[in-house]
C-alpha cells in the first residue's frame, strides 16, 4: 500500500513540475503507459493473498484516477499558458501608423485623349493607331511633302536613317489609313498619338508631344462639315457657347488650309491676358484633304472629298486646366499630377 502511495506522490510531483506539453506527455507514458509504474503495480496484485486483492485493486484504481485527473488539469493549464504566450508574441499594435499607398491618377494628357475619343466615337468615328517610328513615305511623301520640299523645314525631324524617322505629326497615320482604305468610302476616324520634333524644350515647346488627327472622306464632304464638327468639338472641350473662326493658312496636305481659333473661354471673347486681348485662341490646323493626296492614295478627287484636322493635346490641356509650362506634362512631379485626381 505504501508503494502505491509512493508511486502516486512521485507521479503528482512530476506532473506538477512538467514545464510544457512534451514533458507532460512523457509523465503520462511513465505512469499511465502500458509499461508504466501503475501498470506494474497492477501486475503485482497476482502475488497477493486473495482477501487483500480487492482493497489493493481499489487503491491502484484510485491512484490511476488521481494521476489521470492531475494530468488532465495540468494539460489544461499548459495549453492555456501556450495560448497566452502566443497571443502576447503575435500581438498587433493597431495604434502604429500604417504605410500609406498612394493611388496613381489619370495623366491630364490621357484625360484629354479619352475625352476626344469619347466625343468622336459618339459621332461614329473610329480610333486608329500607327507606329511612332515611321517611314519618310507616310510622314512626308504621301502627305504631299516630297524630298527637298521647303515645307519639310516646318517640322525639324529626328531621322533614324534617310527613310526612317520619328513621326513629326499624326498626319502620318492619316496617310496610312487613306492608303489602307483602298479607295473605299466613307472614312471617318481620329488618330491620337505621340509625335517628335527636334525642338529645344522650353515653356511652350517640347521635343515630344501629343496630337490627335481627324479625317473624314466621303461624297460631298465640305468645309462647312469641318466647321460644324470643330465647333461641336470646341463646345464639348471648352464649354458651351464657344465660337470658332477660320484663318487662311498653308499645309501641303490640305487645300484650302486653315488655322482654327476658338473664342477665348476665359473672357468669353472680350479680351484678356490669356488671349492677349484678341478674344481668340488658336487651337489647331485643318483643311480640305489636298486632291493630290487623295489621288496618291487611290481616291478620285472628282468623286470624293475630305476634311482633316490636327490638334495638339498639350495645347488643349494647357488651356483647359490653366497650365503655363508644357514641361509639367513630362517631369512626373507628383504635386502637379495630383491636381488631376478625379477621385479626390
Ligand atoms: N500636321 C499638322 C502639324 O503638325 C497639323 C495639321 C494641319 C493636321 C492640317 C491636319 C491638317 O490634318 O489638315 O502642324
């Protein structure tokens, strides 16, 4: 009987001292396992006189019960400790300031491009694209500017080789589209894109900028159609009530050619510092597609006619948003770009 007590006391002590679940499991094996001390006590029962067996059996069972319960409660304790330790070490300090992620904004030039695309798609135009590295043929020859033509001086060009260049105007895309149409009418498209010129950068010049070309070819297309279209565009881009006016000009690929002014949106045409007192602001070049250009591209100028225009997107954005330096569009200054956050 005293052996039972000894085993029980030793077991309870070992259990109480178990520092973690692994040690507790070892104690369980040591005392309650098949080859454990309590099982060994049970085996000893065989050697006892018959009358002592029941009392001995009861005591061993009580011992087993006590040890099991001690293990259970120590296990609960250790599990709780482990959980608390885990919570402590994995604690998140929600008072720490987080890392702020800033969302990008739509670039003002892209905003203008999208506005123009929406506006013209709504009138049944398609949006065409073309390469920025262009052949002299599309940029100049098909646009009625042969080699050695003085009009080439109007656009100082980055040449890659004598026949390859960075396109100087979106008119190159106009020529590609005319050629691609194989004389089929009607044509109604715009082509926005980047263009390049060997200019020294300053507040109003950039060696790379954006244009959007417009082109309509069909039967009986007139200068009046051009005027109506551009007036509609001016009203949508610069607000209702805008007027436009044509001034005679020269482009090799149009005849007649015009420069187009819009009535100043800042003073409503009365004259202010932006329009330099004139009440008008020049916004684009346009004209009727030159008969020779139609011919070179496989159209019969007796049977069809077309209008075209080319508008500078920086110029439109500068006017619309009151930006006074074109370099702002390209220096990626967050303080500038942030102003165009549509979700702010
Ligand atoms: N390509 C001209 C330029 O870059 C702009 C232009 C003028 C385009 C008249 C046209 C046009 O399509 O008809 O200065």
